[in-house]
C-alpha cells in the first residue's frame, strides 16, 4: 500500500538537515503542497515555537501514522 503525503499530514525527516536546524526524525506538519513530491513543512518544538518552515522533498520525509494497518 502506497501512502501519499497530504496537506496537514504529520511527517518526520529521514535524515538531518543542519542548514535548516533539523535533526533526523524531526517532526513537522505539511502546510502546503508546492509541487509533485515537494511540500512546505512547518517544524516546531514541544512548546509550539517555530523552528523553521521549509520546502522538503517527499524522499526526505516519512509519513507518520496514528492508526494501525488493517490486516490484508
């Protein structure tokens, strides 16, 4: 099953981006779809203070899930 990233999805980075002040595994929210496979993602700390907002490629993101997968 292929999961497509959508607006307001919660994602995490798959690697660090020191130039953007992001660790590997940093959690963010998709706030805009810029192009096929490119998303504007807002990253914030636990207090809700913005860390950065930047364009990210789909290949650099992991879509996070809250629900269990259904058995096939």
